[in-house]
């Protein structure tokens, strides 16, 4: 039968497609600390736009993840934010395309840089209170932003190539947790099947995304495991990346991939959390839910956001105060859900 764009978003897909096709010089961006969905969606759109004669450049508020650079057809398309080249491209661009977020705080310093441009937003997160304006293709019911990118490209019948297919596949693969989360819909499996038919090799992609971790990632995990704490009564488990851990093992933020799944996986955990200091001295929190607790709502208490089962936020330090406040709010959220369900 194959994948077909759901009828309820066909009009929004058409509007986004028209805006993208009208552009001659587009700048693509995503949220701070891009993940597989943000990076994969950018890579797919960049290849598709260029195949249709539009210059497309990727300028993110933070560095493009090194492990995912293989997704981008030409690495020269990735331009460091703040560079002279980025400023020149932003001055000459006629369109900004924001993927995998629809909120101003989530795009950091790119917010000001694209303020003069017409904008297309493609996102699958629940709406927040500081939305990015412009043409909007948003559907929280989509498994990943990459699914919406597939809708746009399918609406034009391509053209398709291996980079487009691979970017879409990786976006869905990573945002569904390897097709194990409850956003693994029939539709997303149909998209994945279509991308495989277009040349994606699942084993090779899985190895490149998940199977080539540098030793320092496990050294970082070793240091973090010493901070693991579990409140069995509250159903909350958390870990902290030690202040000097990055320097000790030469790690980068890319090496954090998957670490939050450790506290989440502890038996009896309803919400797992990971805390780490950013270079600016703020505290980044990753939230993961195993049950009915909506961590998107929880993260929004701290000006963050995300999904029902996975979200993030950044708060002011010091670390100890941030941990106390967030763990307190998390305990309250779990207790509230239990009370509503009649669980003691």
C-alpha cells in the first residue's frame, strides 16, 4: 500500500512545499544541540532543495553533530554560526527553514540572525508559548519531523537520492528510539520501508548512528555512573555529568548520546533525568518518562519542552540548586499522576 500523507495535514504540506520551492537561497537551522531528527531533516531538505536549483545552507545555533555529518551530501553546506561566511549567507538568503522546533528560545542566537527572513517551520512538537512565525507545517501526531519532510518531498515527487532517503530514515529511527517508543506508528514504519526501497541500508545506518562509539563515551559514562541516584518511593532516578568529566576524558556533548537512558532504565523508575553543566554555567536537564508522566509539561515549568516521553530544559546554576528544584518538581509530577490514577 505504501505511505501516504495524512489528509489532515495535506494543506499545510502544500503551503510549506510552495514556500520552499519559491526560495532561491535558503538557510536551514534547528534547535540547540541538534539530534538525529533535526540533523536528518536538515540533511534531507538540503539535498532536495539543491536538486531543485535552490542554494541551501545549514547554519545551526550549536555545532552540527560530528557523528551525523555523514548524512549531509556535502560538508561544505554546513557553515559555523557566527562566522563571516554565515553572516554573508544570512544576508543573502531569502528564506529561513526551521526544523524540529517551533519555539524561539530553542534556536538560540540564530533567532536574531533570521529575524529579517521569511520563515518556514517544520516541526512535530506540541506548540509552546513563544512560537516562531511564518509558514507552518506542524503536527505533534507525526513520529518525527523527518516524517513531515517526507510529506513535502513526496508532494513534489522528489527528486530523490540516497542522502534524502537516509536523512529521513535516521530522523525517524532516532526519534522513535529505534522504533521502540510509542510514537512508532504504522505511518512511520511505512516511511521507513519506502526509504529502504530508495536505497537505505538499515544495518549500515544503525552501525553509523549507534555502533561506532569512541572509548571516551564509555569513560564519560563510567564517571557519570558514580552519581546515579534512585528514589524508589517517588519513582525518580537521576544522574549528573561531573563538572570536570569532559576535560578528564576529552569528551564532547556528542558523547552524551544515550546516557539519559541509563537512569530511565532502572526498575521502578517513572521519570529518569540527566543533569550537566553547559559552557555558560547553566544546567541542561534531559527528561525521560517511562509511564504516564508528561515530561513535556514538566520541562515547560523550566522554560523547556519537547515530547510527552522525552524533553529538555536549561536552567540557571548552580548545579545543586537546579537538581533540588527539578527533582522536587519531578516528584510532585509523579505523585500527581499517581493520585489521579488512584495509585498510593
